[in-house]
C-alpha cells in the first residue's frame, strides 16, 4: 500500500483543487442569484447551483477527504503532529461551510432566500482564509 502513497497524494490534491473550485464558485453564484429579479435568471441560477453542488462539490469533498484518510491510514505518524490536528480542525470547519452552502442552496431553490448579495460577498471570503491556512499547515508543517 505504501508504494501507492504518492499516487494517493496526487489525487488527494486533484480533488482538493476541484472541491475548492466549487467552494469559491457556488457562493459567487449566490451573490449574482441574490441580485436577480427575473424568472428566467432565477431558474437558470437554480440549475447551475444544483449541478455544481451535487455534481462537483460534494463528490470532490468525499474523494478529497477519503483519500486524505487513506494517506493517514498508510502513514499514521502524521496524526501525532500538531499541524495535522490544526489541519483537521480547519477541514471540519470547511465541511460545516460546505453543508451550510447546501442549506443556502435549498433556500434559493424554494425561493425563500432573504440574504443580500453583500452578505454572500462576505460569506464568499471564508474559504479563501481556510485555503491559505490549510496550505501553510500541510506544506510548511510549522509545528
Ligand atoms: C479529512 C481531510 C483531510 C485529510 C485526512 C488529509 C490528510 C493528508 C495527509 C495524511 C497528507 C500527506 C502529508 C504528507 O505526506 O506530507 C496530506 C497532504 C496534503 N494535503 Fe490533505 N488532508 C485532508 C484535507 C485536505 C484539504 C482540505 C486540503 C487543502 C485545503 C489539503 C491539502 C493538502 C496538501 C497541500 C498536501 C500536500 C503536502 C505536501 O506533500 O507537502 N488536505 N493530506
């Protein structure tokens, strides 16, 4: 199994990238959706959001996390290091953010969103902070 470690890491990173592409883009769609007033635009955003969430965001999260867990199973020594504890805490927060996006998506889908485009612009910044922090923890391993 250890011989596959670099391959598993490569695909861990592939799915981290696709997960983040969706974590950045879905709240961006919410920004424009919250500014939309016409029926055709509303319907188009609903379709785009649903396909992005179900087709890319959730499968990418499952694969990124699953492959991360596989890396830990091969190399359990990482679990005794502080940077990994901090990384896993941030990943837990990211999963919470992902599920929150799912709730917001359902609000748009049922035409019950009451939040402003400004609120979504701020909401959109959170994964940027998580990405920078997790990258530094995983690559620099500062503690
Ligand atoms: C439950 C989720 C996750 C687990 C269990 C996990 C676990 C791991 C493990 C064990 C490694 C190998 C460390 C090494 O060989 O140096 C790794 C590498 C890496 N992970 Fe994750 N990871 C998870 C989620 C993430 C996320 C969300 C990101 C990005 C935001 C990320 C970014 C990275 C990076 C950049 C590396 C490569 C580090 C290097 O080779 O220098 N991981 N991950």
